[in-house]
């Protein structure tokens, strides 16, 4: 009993995996001469239609790896074009047409999907795309930031009957009021930084990291894998700029995306894979990463992960476990134990004990069977929604049903 511990990750998995896709929006942008929707043209407006963003993602990735959980970051109003005097083929707010509303509700009810917040307009267009001002950089004061965020949150709630639990800065630009604005608008979690730059650019920015932390009470979920960093095995991209960059990284520093993922996994860090819904922008450039251009690389990444002991989670699920883990402690009293917390009333946690050849089960103080421990190599674990301050005990009894 003295060896009882709270596991770092749910179900005592080695590492968590989150799949985060930016710029779900009520947009499509016509690039082909065909009258039919082509792959890549949809940002979300086309819903379940053939060749829509969602149809493409399901057919080419999610149906192959059904355990993946995805967090989609939603732009709530009309997204700004990249330059002045240009526009998307269609650009509506999230509540402007019934088709998109129904699609959002479909996604929100999907067990493997979370919809999160990604601003109202994403920013402000300029004469040149390189000068585009990201949304949080446009706020003139903290009050201005909070007012706009709360307008976006209310619009989100008007369609989905709930507020977003988290989100991400547009373009990873926090402006002057980023952290304060997020802390003061009731978000549980946030993607603050482009942490992949530690690996990609050898960044020494101390803000970047591969694990979770609290920033002003909000859970910081790092972005650790840019899926446009191609594996050298994706040879059909041999003469692309992205492939040549991967080749350069390998030649100069022996870096590969496979080694990066293995390092995150071995160190029990967050494997957070970052993408966009569409490759196409209004200024006739391709945005990276994106699910269309990167689809072969995504399949390779998730093929690697499918062989490992990982926990697929949405960002909100990851934040919930982290909060429970960090805000609770284990108190052992002879044969009983309690979960203690000054903040929570209950907490879903995974507790572990060494496996010594005997199967065990979890009981409450009234001798009621609750759940059987699971064996994973040399460790027994159980995941349960524990009531704070209630006594539990572990017994060498197995309940067969």
C-alpha cells in the first residue's frame, strides 16, 4: 500500500497524444475551375459534403486510426483575408447559415472531437500578407481584449449551448494582453506557444517546453510536433521545400520527426500534433502545416504512435487530468487511502501499485466493489472518479462478472 502512486498520465500510459487543427471556419475558397468542390478548398463550410475538409480528414486519416481524438480550433466570426482588397469565395460567421450550424453541432456531439476557440476574425489584413496583424496584436487594451473574447465566447455558446473550454492565440502572437486576457475570460486551457521551435529552430526561449504547466491558473498545452516537418520516408515529396528542409535537418543535426516523437514519448512528454484545415489562403500561398499537403506524413506519424503505449486525448481531457493530478494528493492511512484536495470535489485519476503476482480490486470503505486493477507490464493501475476525502482500500479480491 505504501507504493501507491498517482500516475502521471491517465490509464498509466507512457505519453498523451493530442491532434490540434487550426482554422475551422465557415469558409471555402475556390481554387479550381471545376464546378465541384475540390480537396483543400473547404475550411469547414461544406460540412459533410464530398471532398469537404471533414470528409477528406475522415477518409484519409481518422477512419484508419479511430482512436485519434481531435481538437478543432474555431474562428467564430468572418476571418480576415491575408491582404486588403481580397476575399474568400464564401466567408460567414459561425451562426450565419444552418448548414454550418448543423455541422458544428455534429462535431460537438462526436465523442472524439472537441471544438475550441481561435478568435473572432483571426486578425487584420494589410497591403502585404507579411504585415498581417494577428488578432491578439490588434487589442488596444486589456478591456478591449476581454470584450472581444467575450463576444466570441457568447457567439460560440449561442450555437453550441456551451462555452469553449480552451483555445489558441492566432498565429501564436499574444500581443500585450494575451496572458491576462486568457486568465480573465474563464478558459481552462490554452495553447500559448509554438514549442516545436525548440526542436525545429533550436530555440532557447525559456517559455517553450514539452510538458504541461499553469500560466495564471490556465493549463498551458504545448505544441510539440509540426506535422509539416516531413519524414524522409515520404519520398513523393522529394523535391518540395518541406522535404529539403527535413533533409537539411538530418544532414546538419541528424534530426528526424521519428526521433523527435520517440524522444517525447520516452520522456513522457506531450505529443501535440499541429495542423490547419486547408492549404489555401487568399493571397495565393500555401499555409503550412495543413492536413492535405501533410496527409502522408500524418499517416506515418500515427502509424508510429499506434505501436506505442499512448493516451489519445482532446486538449480539454488532457487539461482535466493535469488539474486533478496537480491539485490532489494521496493520503495513506494504514489499509485505507484518500484523495485530498482544497479545490476539487471529485477527481478522475489513475493510481498505480507494483504488480507482485496478485490481482487486486478497488473498494470503498463500506466494502463495495468499485473496479478491478489492470495489469500493464509490472504495474497495476486503476482509473476512477474518486470523491475527495472519501476512504478507499485495495483488496486481493477479484470480482468476476
